[in-house]
C-alpha cells in the first residue's frame, strides 16, 4: 500500500473538483485492507472510499482517511459454456469490457465506455442500452467493516434496482467492495439491441447479424456523440435518475405534452427521461458561472471551469426546483455528494 499526505483529489474525480485529502492510502491488494484493519481500524471504518470517482462530488476537504482503490487483476475462476471471472475492484471498467471483447466473453458489451472502476459498478448497478450490470454479476466480494473479515454477497442479496443496491442504502459504509464475480457467455451470446439508436446505427453500418464486438462499437459511437469525455469536460455522466411516476401523474403530463417520451415500468409506474424534462424546461446548454448543462445531453452537468462541489450542488438544486415547479416531479440525483 502507499500512504499519501495532503494530496489533491482532482485527478481521482471525473468532475475534477479540487479538494485536498489530508491522508490517503492507495490500496493495492486485499491484504492492504487487512493490514489497515489491524493498525487503523477506526480510521478504516470512517474512510471515504473512492473507486473510479465518476459518480462522486466532494463539497469540502475530507477529514477522514481516503482510500483509493487500486487492486488489480482479472482471474478466470471457471470456464465451460459460460465463464466465471473474478475481477478486482480497482480494474478500470473500460479495461474490463475490452478484455471481455478480446476474449469473446458476452454480457457487458452494451456497457462499454462507462467511466469508473469495477468496484463501483455494483454500487449503483450501472446500466446502459438495455443492460444492467446486475444481469452478469454472480457475487460481490466485500470487506465487512463491522467484523473485519471478507465476505461474498450474492446477486440476490445485493437487492439491485434501477441505479440502486444495498451498497447505496441499507449497507452504506458497511462494506468495502474488493472484487466482483461475473458470469459471462463464451458462445451463443444474447445480443441486446432493443434500443432504437443501437438498431438504427447497426442498420446504417449494414450489420444484420451483430457480434458482441459490433454492439460495443455502436454503443461506444452513440455515447461519444452525446456524452462529454470527462477528460475534456469534467462530468459525472447522468447527474439525475430518470424519475418513475404513477400512471395518474403521467396521464396528466401526457395530456399536456403529447410528445413526452416514456417507458412503462409496469401497470402502475412510468419512467420519464429526466433529460427530456430538463431540456423542455430550457436548461440544455445553459451555463451559470463555472457550471452548466451539457449542450448535447441535458442529463449531464458539466464543470466548465474549476467549480467547487457546492457550486455544483447548488446548480443541481436550481434545476430540481425548476422541474418541480414546471412538472410537479421531484428529480433525484444519481450522483453522490460527500
Ligand atoms: N432526451 C431529451 N433531451 C436530452 C436528453 C434526452 O429529450 O437532452 C430524451 C431523448 O430524446 C430520449 C430520452 O430522453 O427520448 C432518453 O435519452 P437517452 O436514450 O439518451 O437516455 P437517458 O435516459 O438520457 C439513460 C441512462 C444513461 C444511459 C442511457 C442509454 C439514466 C439516469 N441514464 O440516459 O446512463 O447511457 O440511458 O441507456 O438512467 C449514466 O448513468 O451515467 C448514463 C449515461
């Protein structure tokens, strides 16, 4: 492990908020965590864990210990018709997806180009283009901060939902995710191209029987066309969740805005794209000071010029207030604030 003092966390957060950590540790192995437990148990229990930093905004310099998760390694546990992989938390998500494509392992191709690290993926059950990471996760390996030992949490016990899991709510701060076990296909892949944009681009490319690599290439191209690269324009991807409203609420909105895009969740609930609401309310491309809404995707807030966490928080509050006033809908942030 590597101890660091008074370092800027800017390069560890895709929103590039420049806060100082007094004490940080680069965690390079599971043994590092056991070591920390033995010597600095209290600090470890209070620690702020940073995975890929792609879904995190920090509003003030953290006093507590910061853990920078950098454990590496992808291990084939078992391979037959399907392959079981154990992937360390510090592996970059994109690296993992590329590894799967190169080995022809199917299941995560629709999730290409998502920033962050593998350990953060189960946290909010990352999802895109008709696939959620919960569809491929078998188990999650954690360090339990109450018992001081490692444990495996099954997919079922993670209680995955839309951008939700126990790691975000009931078990918040209880565990450090150290590895994720994925079950992927090695042949006869299930190709998921239900998304209109994906279908359209495959058609344009004259691909009629797409391989997982084709799906990945198309998804990557679509994402690149509307989502800003955090290295060029600091951002956290989708800033808000797409709200799910009751059918009655939706029916009233639909009468007012017949063009409103929507997806039926079940007979009682309808999901509405937050990006549409934000664009309709006039925020798309709007900039206030150092922060703004991305011009190509209204769901993304961009840090244009070194804004601090509070400026970003306040800007998001303004948007939420306006959406509540205009549509009567409470937006919920997807991004975590500390
Ligand atoms: N829309 C607008 N204006 C906008 C953005 C979107 O009107 O500025 C409308 C579009 O016209 C479309 C609908 O909203 O009808 C949906 O847009 P899109 O397919 O781009 O997806 P999204 O709902 O904006 C979600 C995820 C993304 C994921 C895409 C593709 C959430 C919060 N976001 O976005 O995830 O890539 O679907 O599956 O569920 C992320 O979480 O960081 C992320 C990028």
